């Protein structure tokens, strides 16, 4: 299977179908929220990043809604200009917040040493065994192989399967244990670049987190004053790199011990598995319920979270539903004390010291466990042709027979 360079970063037809089908499923799951009237009267707001695959994801989702509500055309045949809804609005400040955070760009994105745990694992015993088996199977010298080439082969296998449902010949190169090692290698990168590895990874997403609660606040305020919801449906389309830091910011999928180059075996049951958390077309949903018959005013508004269309327990309680008042208290430090300018301005020396401290501490542990001394492995960047099935965030608000108000926030990768 061959690809042209122009296809890099574009949304494939499989991704479009995923968006169309997701729109149909969500409108069926929330029939009083995603309604034909709201669609026709432009009461659904669409926000996307500037990347083509995100814009195309939004358009495919709109086609899916149009097909469900109009019913006489295949979704793929519906032209966006024929759909009675608002055009997607580009907002990279929200959907690509990481590009606008100087600290993240300088200390993580452009700093090779920030990924030292990843580099150490590439040179470690687990990866060495994978390469030895590859060399024997392919009958090539071991010196001609490295971890980056192994990842290229592994990703080729996964892309072929995900996009075309075809088992690539490269899949036969790896057994189950190899797959676990390569999965961990990718999780390590995500952990240290988009996860719990460095605080700035998630703190950069405060602007998006606060935007979610801004919509929730407005819905609650308008509900209490018996006003119609100003923005009944907001759908936001971003990236895996948008959703994963947000989940980390909320304290989700956090393991007791950090992922590093030396604890592969101990992390076999880890919660932080990026392939499960942010797969293609991943989505995060916040639903705000209005409950009238409750024992206190603080319990009147309840929130439920769904990740990839499944209930997601809140980390502070382990329950799938929490009062909105409780969430405001739990995340008060993020809602009131996480300022995008303060968090992301590069001039703040506190951040630099924090990164250096985290780096030195984890690097020292890596040296102790692996025996590597005075050695830094430079990062070799292999640019893969990536056919992303882009991410989006979703936000729905509504009243359903005085039973609930819903706010729906979804992220798809």
C-alpha cells in the first residue's frame, strides 16, 4: 500500500465515516440535545483547530447530523453549504493551546533532553530483544536496525489495519511481547510530552478547562433564572494532544509510580495507556443535569463525564456523577489559580527550575537503574506519513422536560 506525501496529515475516508457515525450515535444517545430544530436554526456552534483534518472532521460530523435529520441522502453526498448550521469557527488558542504556550514549546517541544526517558528505553534491554528478533527474522545486521525503525514498521502495521482493515506484512515481524514493548515506548513519549511527566504538559490546557466550565457556569446561571440556554450545543474539534493533557489536568489515569525507562515490567497494569485513552475518534463528554427533587440546592446540578462514549468516574470520588458545586470546589485551584499567561510565559524562571529539577531527578534514577553514565542519546526524528482521524471537543447544553440540563464536551483524536 503506497501513499503520496500530500496525504500527510489529511483525514482519510475511514476518519470521515467515523465522524459521520459518531454524530449519528450521539444524536441517538442525546435526542433532546442534538435535535433537528437546533440544527436547522443554527443553535449548534462548531469550533475547530486550523488543521485540515480537524476542519474535515467537523464537516464530516455535520454531514452525519444532516443525514440523520434529513434522512434522504447518504452522509457523504451532503454538501456542507447545504447543511442548515453554522460554519466551523477556527480557534487554535483553545484547540491547539500547546502551540501558544511558550514554556511548553521551549522546555518540552524543542528540548531534546526532555525525552531522556524515551531515549533511555530505546537503548534498554527490552528494546534490544525486539531488535534482535527483528534482525533474525528479516536476516539483516542488527547494527542496521534501531528503535525508530522498529516503530516505523509497527506504526505501518497499525495504520494499515486501522485505515484499510488490512493486515500488513510488517505485522508478522512482531509478536505479542514485542507489541507490548513498542506500546510502552509510545506511552513513555506521551507520558513525558503530553502527560504527567512535566507539570507544564497539563497546565497548558488550563485555558481549555476553564472554557468548559465557563459554558457550564452560563448554563447553570441561565437555568436558575429560567432563561433559555444561550448556547445549547457547542462542538469543538481538536487533537489527541488537546485531549490527553486535559485529562491529566483533571487527575485521570494517574499511576502510583511514574512511567520511566526502567520499570516496563512493573507498569504492565498501568492506567496510562494512550492507545486506549485517546484512540482514533476519541471523545470526552460533560453532561450537566438539572435535578429538581433534591435535598439541597448544592445538589441541584449534577455532572456526568463520558470518555469514548463510556461513563468515566471522577478521580476525586470514583463515582460517575458529581454535583457541579462539588466539582467547582475540587477544581477551584484550576479555575481560579491557573492563569494562561502566568503558566506559559517563558520568562518565569520558576518553571525553568522546575523542569530542571524534574529532569535531574528522573535522569538520576534512570542512570542508577540502567547503568548508563555520561551519555545522552540524541533524538532521531522520523517523520511518518500520518493519516490522522482528527480529534474534537464537544459541548452540548439543553433542558429536557425539567429533568436535566446537559453540557456535552467531546474530544476526538
